[in-house]
């Protein structure tokens, strides 16, 4: 049976007014079997700041829903809808990652099936991606390549326009998918919600 040797680490904080070279000279007599870690206080502070930055980036990534990254046209749609809502006296909607994942899945499914349809049970569909909303809605479209085109189509459709101006919605997921073999080409989905 092989037994791993035990390693012990001695951590020292460099006293104020002492440089590292002087500290190391005082430590030379220590047995060489001890692993020695010498940290200056500013090194610890810097490491702590870097760790906090990593945590913030990790949280930001998680809050967007596991990799949901809207493309330029989807971002353009967010700008158009928020200007429209503001002009109409309605609060803006913020991108929400889980709604974005749901919108992406729905657009991709429609594109792959060359068929435009609403989610049969929207509440269950959104819960499958982890979204537990108090209220929610969905807009879909096909055949529009740009954000401006789909936005204009939805503004001119009373039921779609009603969703875009619904003050109860505070979050949105926006996605489009393309299938060159499909009769419509582009398929759009917006998932609206509020938690």
C-alpha cells in the first residue's frame, strides 16, 4: 500500500516595512521539507479582486440563460420594441436568458419543420427551460429577414401589437432561425414574461 506524503503549507503575511528579500533571509533556516508560501498583502488583495471579477462574469453568463446570445438583428429588435414601448408610455423589456433559450428552441423547431405554429402549452414550454413566470406571451412570424421587417409586421397585427405593448411584460427572449430549404426562410419568436 502506497501512502502519500503529507504536505503542510506555511502561509506568512509580509510584515509592514519589511521587503520580501529580508523576509526570505529570516526563513532560510527552516527545514526544506516544509512548503513555504509567502504572500504580500497586496498580492492577496489583488487575488481577491480577480476572484470577484470571475464570479461577476460567471453570474452574468448564468443570468443570460446558459449561452443565449442574441445576434445583431435580434438585438436590433430589442431596441425597436423598447423605443416603441417608451413612446407608448410602457416600460421597457429586458433580455432574459431562459426566455431567449425558449425563443431559440421554438424558432429552430419551426425552421426545421418548415411550419409556423405557437407553442401548444406555453407555460409548460417555458417551465422546461426553467422560466417560472407569473404572466407570459408569444409572438411568432415567418418570412422576415430583418428586425425592422418583423417589427413592422407585428405592429400592424392587433394581437401581436397587443403583446408588444403589454405593460405586464418586463422580460423578453428574441430569436430567429433560418432554413434555406424552408418556404419562408426566416422564422422569428419572441417570448414575453414577467416573474
